[in-house]
């Protein structure tokens, strides 16, 4: 069991409650989508979280975070929010980086989704 001042005790074992998607999503938001900050909130090293993620989910924490952020972005853009607002609130410092990641995941630029939701 790993203790943290910010969260209840976290268990990174294969059957621990941290493996639930809601726990990782909550941690991602609290850590502002930064892998190092997630490790800090868990009270372990970044390497420990990376190893756990690779073994449990078959991807890196960074890959999961990117996919999760873009999923949030997709739904917010579809609901009519602006690209700039969504990108900035999800921690992207440059719109070009957000657009590139979005296009890689969804096959279209976010502006096409934004235009379609405005119709």
C-alpha cells in the first residue's frame, strides 16, 4: 500500500483499487495531465508508475494520458466549446501541438469537428 498526503492510500498492485479507470482519470486531472505529478500524487517514482502502466495496460502512461485528454477534447468540441479553450484547459501550450495530436488520433483536424458542431 502506498500512502499520499493528497489522496487516500493507493495500491498499485494488479488487483488494487488504483487500477480502476476512474482512479486514473481522477489522478490525471489532479496532476494536470503530467506523468511526473501523477507519480508524486501516488507517492512513488515515475519509473514505478511507468512500469505498472506498461504491465497492466500495455501502453505508457504518456500514451494513455494523451488518448484520455483527446477523448475529453473530442466530447467538449462536439458540445460546441472552442478549440483554443479546450486545448488550453487540457494543458496544451500550443494549438499546433493539440491539432497534431488530435489529427493523429481522430484522422481530422479539430476545426472540422468544431465546424460540424456549430451547424
